[in-house]
C-alpha cells in the first residue's frame, strides 16, 4: 500500500517538474512570449536560473520513478508466479 502512495506522489512531483522545466525552457528561448504570460515575473535570466536549478531534482525524481516502477513490476510478477504454482 505504501508503494502505491509513493508512486502517486512521485508521479505528481515529476509532472510538476516536467511542466516547470518545459515552461522555463520556453522562457529562455522565447522570453517575449513567456514574460507577458507570467505578468513580467519570469524573465529570461530568472528562467535560466530556475531551469538550471531544476535539473537535479528532475533527475532524482525520474530515477525514483523508474525504481518504483521496476520494483512494483518485479513484485507483481513474482506474486503472479507464486499464485500459479
């Protein structure tokens, strides 16, 4: 049960981080579009700093997501094999 809760949370965190990485990337590339959308808050320099900072947490979230997905598949497949016997 705990693994399911962890997977739900890591999926949500990964979704938010992915959105932020993409949005700040657009803020670096197209600051004329993103700056008015954020009411002047997210300029090119701030987008670059946030984008650079987010790669660490994003990578950790991806690795945890992969670990939980692979671990759950192993547990599920071993339970299925045990039930068949």
